[in-house]
C-alpha cells in the first residue's frame, strides 16, 4: 500500500493547469501545492496593505478545475496557499464550492502568525537584534496539524506558514499513524516532501543536464509514492514530458540545503543517510533515511519594511568599458552624492551592463532624485551612452529576518468548517528535544595541477589531465536561504565523486568564483548522494527582496561554477566529441 501524493505548484505563479493535469493524469490520493517562498510572505503582506487577499488567489483558480473530481474520487487537497490569511482562504474555498454546487469539508490551520507577540528578534544567522517593527512574523509549523485536519474528515486543508515538506509529512502521519517517536518514517516523508515541493524541478526542470530531458516544454509534475516505512518512489504521470532519474532527484535534494542534518518541526532528517536507486523508467526509490528528534525551537520568518530602492541600468559597448563605467559613475555622483543613500551597489557585468542600485529610507531620494540624475548625464557621459531603465519612482523593499523561538510557545490550531477541533497532544505542541551541535566536517586539501594524484588499487599514481568545464562531469543547483545562498554539486560515479570531493574545496570554489571570496563558506559532504553542498553566508544580504544582485536568489550560481575550466584526470573526462567534417 502506498500513499500517492502529487504536487501541482512549486511557487506562487506556477502553471495554472497543473492541478487538472495531476487529477486527470492518473490515480493520486492527495493533491498538494506549495505557494509560500520566503519572498511570497512579503508579497502577500504588500497585497494585504493594498486591500487585496493575504492568501494566494491562484490556488482558487486551480481548485475550480479540480474540486468536483477530487470529491468524487476521494482525493484530499492540502495546500499552504492560505499564506497570511488561512481563514480567509478557507472561506473563499467554501464560496467557490457553493458556486459549483459542492459542499466539501474545509479545514484551516492557524497558530503560525506571531505578529504583534513579544519575543527576542535575534537574527538566527548573524546574531543581530532587530529594532524595526515586523510587518510579518510566521513560525514554520509541522505536519501534525494537517494530519489532525485530515483525520477529522477534511476534504481540503488550507494552512499558513508550514514547512514545505509538511505538505507530505502531514498526509503521511494521517495515513500511517506515525507518532512522534517514528523518527525514520517521518524523516523519509520529509525527504520525499523536499523532493516534490518545487514541482517540475524534480522531473527535469532547471536540470543541469537539460539536454537529457525529453519534452521539457510539457514537463509533468512529480508524485511521491509514500510507504509506511517512510521510503518513497518519486515518479510522474505516464505520457508527460520531463524525466525522473537519480540525477534529477539528486539535483532537488541538494537544492536550498544546509548541512546533512535537515532540521524541521517534526523530525531532523539525515540527508547523509539517503539512498537513491532506479525503480524503472521515471521511477526513483528513496530509502534508508534516518531521523533524529526535532530541535526545541521553531524557525520564524520575520519581514519588515527596510526602505525604498531603485535601479538604473546603463549599457557600455566598444572599447575601454571599465573606463567608461568610471566616467558614468563620476557623472552620476556629481549630480546626486553617493553619500545621499543608505546603500549603493554598483555592478559591471561581463556583457557591459552597468547596474546601479540605491537604497534609502527616503522615498524621494531613492526615486526621482536618483533616476533623474542618471538621465541628466545622457549627453555628458561616455560615448555610446544609452540605458535600459526609464526614470522612475522608488519602490519599497522588505528585509527577511530569521528568528528562533521555543517550540513550546507556538500553538497550532485547526478549524473544520469554521469550528475548532481539539488536537492530539503531539499536534498541539511540537515534539521537542535538544540536539547536539553538528560535527565539523574536514576539508580535503586541493590537488595540484596540471598533474593530479589519484588513488588506484592501493597505490598512488600520476595521471594526465584534461582541461574541461566542470559541468561536463558534474551537475549543480543553487538557490537562496534567506541572506545565504546554497550551491549543491554532484556527479554520477564513485570515481568522479572521489576526485570532486578532493578537488572542490572551499578555497578552490572561491578561486573558480572570485565573487565569493569575501564570504564565509561552509562545505558539507554527502557521499551517499555523490554530492557536496556549499553554504555561502551573506551573499544575498538581507534576503531576496533586499538583495541588489541581478540574480537575487542565486539561481545561476551553480551554472556559473559548471562553466569554469578545471583540470580533470583524463580517465574521468567524457569522450571527446568528434569534430564535424569540413563542408
């Protein structure tokens, strides 16, 4: 017996037809969707200030397509689309159902919203104390309130801020009756949830080896066939595009990851115990996951208004591009002093884009005063001057601030059709046990080039090397975790992983990507996945909404690394592609 949990959304704005595709494409038991990135909470807060819903209305559009068929087939629907207003979202579900002539039981989960409550606002990453007033403050709840709602008969469960994996863990608890001490099954469900939470990223989307993915334009969304022991098979509906392979699953496992101990409110999942194996075409078995008791704290995502920002982009072409950039800056700061702003970021890209971002508590200073000053230089700047940005007003930006609070101070509540239902003790108060600090991971020393020493048959020998882009033998996926970025790198054979683990030290990473040099970087080894994960602390500043980077979520960091040339033992390099014959 398996519980088939299907995903139909990886972010607020994902494919609207996905819910219908998942319901019509084959048998499923639970339809889930993830709408809440850390940035989304800030977007919803802005919507609420403008009188718009504090939940994700696109969920209702998807639900309109599938609510009737789900009720007919007994498919439960679990979503975090409730955002900042799960009660309002649940009411909207009832209104939609009434228009469709349906009468589902709808539950919503609250208790995550800590806005207005007194608790220490100490940044969990930096140790800084926040003095500003939070706009939002939401604790990451676990899966037990979801399980309680399903057990009470809910056809649709709407939550606010829960962990992404809770959308799978909750249904697993409901179906299999796992208690707080069933740590390994809980950990397995967390891993399954982590794989499918981002939709098509588990089925070939954004995959490093995208050339291997068939029909990516019609990529199918993922399904986790969850078993009672916590193991699962990741798959997709037959006949859909995309690919489920050990590689695509590995890519998602190292996405937005820190160390091997993946902390959550239900369990700590040990990512260094995961075993992946093929289970047929487009089927990957996840097994062997071990769990530990969860920490006695919960993470709280706090957002506050940081001020106003504006960006102007100029194009530099032809000769002497760096000198032209200096002339452009001098002309701009002569009209509005750089010191007028709280923060200034100037980036000159390899393609000749000069991107200037300013931030200020004063809306006018960051707005027209800045953008007009840039435009005024148009006939008194470098040759070939033109810009990509018209003069415009500043826009408000938010700052993400992660905080830890005692789990005992957060009380989830579940309402079914507007009436509160009692929760089992394990669901009302998160099971909590203090955990030891993770052990430090030793860093391997870099190998010398151009000859690499490799271990073979118990003896060391020198082998010729071939210079190729790292991406020819390694995949990568990167992303954001608040103000930090993660960069996961994996390969496909034990021999290649042995080389990768020895070669790609933190020092080598900074040499290949010089922009990371100022930042503290941690490396975590995952030999069971043939993978390494790097956490770059502070690369994204105060989070996605406040980051001045062109790539504020560090999505391209992995591909930048894969393009860098490295010296690889010739035996590990892929076969050379024959040169095309002359015409």
